[in-house]
């Protein structure tokens, strides 16, 4: 009997661990696509009350471009004033990215609540016949439909996970379907030819539901058209029913014209400019326009305006993405020959002097074809392993690159969190660092090298949970390791506050935690009462998350709490000359307290610090008056 149903689910980490535990059903040895079935998802949705039945959906399949098409369609529909839900996979940095409402990831609490509702049904079905045993993707699909139904969306954009015919998302009856492209991918599961793969992806076509087709080669196109004729699905094909013409592609944007001809002979046109380069971007944007147009829900005048405005604002993460904080880093999840070709074409504009390539790829990809396209522009390759269960071993990958071109310099850094740091630090002059081959690697690089424009949204701060309180001594220990041994002895740095102390403070609501996009605690502030007033006992941030404004916001959260408790000021004790100590606190309104003004509690604290080995001449007590407004960031 599974015990999962009895384990607490309070945080995003809890929910993600539960969902990830289900993935083993699809990754275990011997799994084949043919063993997938729609019975489990149908049983699960039936037990949930069929939340998908009242959703109007655009269902998107394809080898590449299906996620981009969903995001472009989302941007257009939002501009048209619709409330939109978007379900895509996998995520780059956080589970909440898979489930978007009105262009933003759902909140952690909303996702946790939905998983809580789905879990008992999944657990119950797991005890039944194997024919209705839910998989990882069955559960996430049900969660998406539940979130969208409860949010009351006008439209849902649903990306197929694997294939189409037997994919969990194919339990729906959409308003429009779309097949973006067909390439040789997942051949061990979907087939060895484009026709076989197209047959699987065309499995989402439904009777009397229009299907929008991207640019397909003859073999694949024939398979999809045959399926459309068999089920009676009207076809809207790129090149036959609409066209896309590139106008300009440079650092100023990627301009194109979408054009469709009515049976009457009149023409509908949209002129738009995208932020991202590459012909794939314009092709996918055109598919999005065609999908929204096929809904028949909006006038062509409104659609034209919404497409122009919405597409101009749309940003696609990890699709030929230039990091906003570092224009020398280009991130793309290209992992097929066609997508690599599109990336290389964009690099002609973005990296005219060449690139260094940070590379990881799954074992089921066409590695020689990828190397054929990426290596001619490459001056050095950094090899890493983005996903331990799926990515090619770094030594094997490096040897494959040597066999391809013996003169290529190769650096191996197996840890995908460290590889971006090493590659960026060693990047040659006038070159760009290009990340490719894996969406998991793209997420790791965005997490490590990307600096968020808005730390408030990327690292939310709130009261710590009981589970999180137990993690704080380890964060304190890692933060203490940054100090010089002359300031903090190794013995003292290795002896953090007891977890029981943090647990007691958590119960009293005196610990604030900062969380990263995956809901992991990356910093905290601990308050105590001293002389009847608030005292900031500890502020620590994980070293890898320094210089992101997290510490500042933790301090301001602590000050706001103290003010809410009726305190007129808040105190702390810190190092006088360490840059991230007294100089930092001065920047958030704290001032040094003269020795003659120390309260009895602060004097006792000074004595306690001396007994632990801290040099009092290097320390300073500070106070901030709480009626003073927070300093402007």
C-alpha cells in the first residue's frame, strides 16, 4: 500500500516530489510508447468531474515549435481580452511554469492545492487494475485542466507531451488542433520515419475540428492529410491556405507578413515584428495567428490588431534567448537538426565572430546531425550532463565530438550548475556563449547566469514553514564559509545555530524565508526579542544567490514585521568592515550605536560574542529607527 497519500503536502517542493515520483512509470526499463493508453487519464478526469468538458481548447502537437506556438497564441488571445490558460512542458526552472493563466505561472499555493485534489484519486487508481494506472503525465494533465476550469478561462492552449495519438492530452475535444512540424525524434517510441511519426502526431485530429498544419515535408504531410480525410477534419495548411513572408531579421526585430486568402478572393494580412530571431519564430507565430483565426471568435480587424500588438510583446524563454543581463550569453533548447539549423542562422546576426558552445544532449537525439550544424561556428565546446537519467555521458559526448572534428578544444564540466559559470568566466574575447542541446541545460543556465529584473517575483519572501526551519542551519553554515578565518574561525563557522532554535522561532512567526522559483529556500532572516524590542539575529543567503537583492529584501521584511509588532526600532550586531555586513546594513537604514548607548541586552550580547571567539574590536552594534521610510531601491 502506498504511503504517499499520508504524507503532508504543504509546499511546492512537496507537490513536485509527488509528481516526479510518478515519472518512474514512464522511465522504467522496457517502457514503450505503445504501452501508453488513454484509459488512465479518462478514469482520472471522470473522478474529477471532467473539468475539461467546459474548456475551449487549442491542441498543439509537433516535433518542434509547439510550445512557441502556444505562447504566441496566448499573447494574441490576451490582447483580444480573453482569459487564457496555457499548459506546456517541460519547465525550465520551476514546476509552476507548466501551468500559466493570463500569461503568468500559477502561484505555488494554487498548484499545491490542485495536486492535493488529484493525489487521492491517483492513489486510489493505483490500487486498481493496471489498465487505469495513472502516469506522471496523466496526473499533470489533470492538474492543468483542474486549474483552468477553476480559473474560468475563456480559452486553454494545450501542448502535447509525447506523440499525440496516445498522449494524455488527447482525452480532450478541442476547438482547433495544430501540427507544427515533423522531424525524426523519439524514434525509439514514435517510429523510424517521418510518416510514422506524423501518424502518431496526427492522432489528435478530430471530426469537424479544423487542423492547422505547419511546413511539413511530403512524407509527413501525406500522413497528416490522410488522417484528416479519414476523420473529417478541415485542413488549414501553411503554403496552401496561408503564407508567411519574412521582411527583416536583425537585432531590431524579426518582421514578417502573414497572409491568408478568402474563398471570395479577398486577402487577410497581418504585419508583425517579433523580439526573437530565426525563421522558426516567424513560422510558429504564423501558426498561432492561423489557430486563433480558425476559432472564428473574433473579427479579422480585431485579430489583425491583436496579432500585431501581442506578438511584439511576446518573449519566449530559451528560444534563441539573449540574456537580458548578459548579451554575450545566448540560450536555445535546440535538440533536433532542424532547430539547430534555425539557431545557426540566427547566430549569423547575434554572434558574427563565432561562439563557444555549452552542450548537453539526450541519448535519443541525432547527435551527428546536431554536430554537423553547430560545430562549424564553434571555437570551443564545453560538455556537461544536464539530466543524469537521460543525457549522454560527458566522456562519451566528448569522444563523439573529437571523432567529428579532432581539432576542437573540449572542456568537460559534468555538473550543469557549475558548467555555465566556468564557460562564461573563460569566454574568449569577441565570442558569444551559446547554450544548446537540452531544455534542462537551458533551465540550469538561466537559473545560474540569468539575473532577474524583478527579484520580488523570482524570490518571494514569506514566513518559513516548519520543514524549512530545519534546513536553516545548513544555509547558515554555507554562508559563514564566506568569512575570512581571521574574522570567523572554521570551528565557529562550522557550528551553526541549532535547528531547534529556528524551529521555536518559526512557531512564533519570527523567521522569514526567501524562495527560488522551485520553492527552495535560498535565504532567511531570524528575529529575536531583546530588551523587549526586535533584534535581527541572523540574515543568511546561499552563496550562489548573492548579489540578487535577496538579503536586502529579507532585512526590509524583518523591519516591516518589527514595525507591525509596535517596535520603534530594530537592532543587530555585525562585522564593522566586511562589505556585506555593516556597509550593507547602512544602505538599508541602520546606524552604528555608540558604546555608551548600548542597552543591557546588547551589552550582554557583546559579552556572549566575546566568549564564542568573535573579536569585539571588529564588531559593531547597529540600530534602525522604524518610523523612517524604507530607502528607495
